[in-house]
C-alpha cells in the first residue's frame, strides 16, 4: 500500500469511526446509516490526491438497475482537496481537515432524520431545479410523504413527477432518455398500491427493506445488517 493510501485509511478511521460511520470494505467510501437513508462520504481519488463528495441517498427503490449502488440524491462534491506532494506530515494534516469537513456534513445531514426538515430541504431543491432538468426531485418528495404518512401530499408529488416524466423523455439537448420512460412505467405499476392510503406507507417501507437487502448481502456492507428503523406509525407531514 502506498504511504498516502495508508494515511487516508488510518486518518479516516480515526476521525469517522467513533461517530458510528462505517467503512465499506477497505475502500475510500464511508456510510452513515440512518435506516431509511444513508449519507455517503467518498474520498474520491485523483492520482495521489483526494477530493471530497458527501451526500444523502434515500433508500426507497428507484429503478432495479440503479438500486444496487448508492447515489447522491442530495448533496455531492464539496470544496477542497488533500494533495500529496511527498510530504507525509503535510498530507496527513490536509487529509485530516478533509475528513473533519466530511464529518461536519454528516452531522448536518443527520437532520434529515426529522421528516419535516427533510421535506423542507427537498422542496427547496425541487424549486431551485429548472423544470426541464427536474426528475428525481418530485419522486423523492412523494416517497418521503408516503413514508411518513402524508398521503395527500405524496399523491400530489407523485402525479407531478409522473406528469413531468411523461413529457421528459428527451434531454434539453434532444437526446432520448430511455430509462425516464422505464421509470414512468414502473410508477404506473406501483400506482395502485401507493394510491391506497392504507398501503402506501408499507409499500415504501418494503422498498427500503428490499433495497437494503441488496447491500447487506455483500460482505463489504455487513455492518449495515439489522432491521432498519422505519416509522412505526403514520405521521402527518402536511405543510
């Protein structure tokens, strides 16, 4: 192992592990598991340097061939990097600062455990995204509302998402996006279960458990094992 890689491994472990953040195998990716969502910290390699990406992925299902990998549904690349130029002491200090920055973002994203806060942030992202570029924003809002018992808002956001998807098979550049149509058809299949106020919440909970199972079946994700903490009772997210 190169010395800079050893510094990355040891420093990330020292800073992140005490806070319950788990390393995926021996990779540069760490996860803060909150049951129905995770925050991913990725120390992206760039030659001998490291960039920082931190973001939330909600664990309801989106599309089967997307479900087996985490994505940044909220968040993404952070400013700063740790650059190895041969000085081990200087790099260790730079990377420690980068890891501390990642930890602070995790602490901030733990506020998503409050569904009212999560909805506020997703609504803000939805409104800040140009209509022609919106896609998952409406879907995530719908699933969040279903998960926490606000069925009326869930249906409003789901129908808005489906209407947008139906008219959004083409990128603004003119390129046809086949999987947008696939996602729309999948939502059409799910619609009867989600349209039923008695079944919508459990449908989303089932999605989350099934998606988690894709990860916990792998040895590198074994620390995610265990039943996730999901809402046991219906809550009202009306805003």
